[in-house]
C-alpha cells in the first residue's frame, strides 16, 4: 500500500509541478513538502486536508487507506432531488 509521500509525489508530478510551485500554491515551505514525499516527516491533519482539497482526492486515498481516489461531489440541489427519488422508489417497492 502506498503512503502519503508516494501519493503526494504522484499527484504533484501528474500536474507537472515542482516542489516550489506546489509550496507556493499550498502556502508551505518546499522543504516540508520534500520531507513528506521522502517519508522523513508526517504532515499534520490540516496539511493533509489542504493537500487533498487542492488535488481533489480523498484523505483516505492520500493516506493509503483506500484505492478509491476521486471524491464525488453532488451539488446540494441534486442531492435533494436524489433523496426525493429514493423516497418515491421506496414507496413503489412497498
């Protein structure tokens, strides 16, 4: 299973970013990012959240807990429609 460092490096390289560029975007030192990637330091939970948000991946994927990478975000208005549809289907099944 891959850890945060390997997955952070993968995400950064997929975007074609240097450590300097990622550090500027995330407002953190290049040296910290380098230590995370090399596994010599562990990021705080707030840093993990910031990285996951930036790359639009789940914290579980970033930390190596799952292989499900993407986060599926459903707009609130769509969520309400889906819940209504589920209620209708439940009634139909009764």
